[in-house]
């Protein structure tokens, strides 16, 4: 938990330079060790900082039916909700060798739903904002804007 605390410092501001990425990556590696991957043998761990400073993590959980497999981001978002909600400000994802992984398309949408504006992701091509990894995304801010437009009519 000490590494989690270190990762949380400076969490309120979302800039990539304010995040202790090594500490956040350590939390993701710890989560990766808990992955349930009897079929693919491809463990994944993720970790994120919430806008209140909490550090949350997740691992992938496979299923014999394959199609029901949960990506690590799924368990991370469940953990976010179960531990008080909030918005994600920083995120990292690692494989079984500790290499950086890019979230799949579905998980970019999952993360977008719970992202703070300007959320930063540690990706295979450097630090990127949530809007860079899922441009023009449909999400909760879209629905808010739609409702406001509807009320104005
Ligand atoms: Zn995924």
C-alpha cells in the first residue's frame, strides 16, 4: 500500500508530470499477479489514480466461455464504483512481463465514461490524454449536452 500512497501524491492535477508513474506501475504489476488467466496465460494488470487521490487497480478475469472474459479495466471500473466512485485522472496497464499495454477499444470507452477531463494514460506511444486515445467519443458529457439542448427547445 505504500506504493499506492506514493502514486497518489499530486493526483488532483492531471498532468503527466505530476504523477509518480513508477509507483502507479508497481500497483498495476501487483494487480497483474492476481489475474485469472487459465486459458490465454496472458495476465494484465491496471492501476489508476482517482480525482480524490485514491489509487485503484484491476486484473483480467477469464471465463471458460471466452466471450465473457473481463479485461483488467472492467475490474478496475468495478473497484472504482465499489470504493466511492469519482473520476480517473491517470492510468497505466501492464502485461505479464511488465511491458506497457494499450487498452482495447471497449476498455477505452469504459475508461472514457469514468475519466476526468484531461485524464492521462501511459501508453505504448507515450503519455496521451483520454481524448487522444478515443477521439470524438460518445459518453456522459455527450448526454449532458444533449439534455441541455433538449431543455432549451
Ligand atoms: Zn479491454
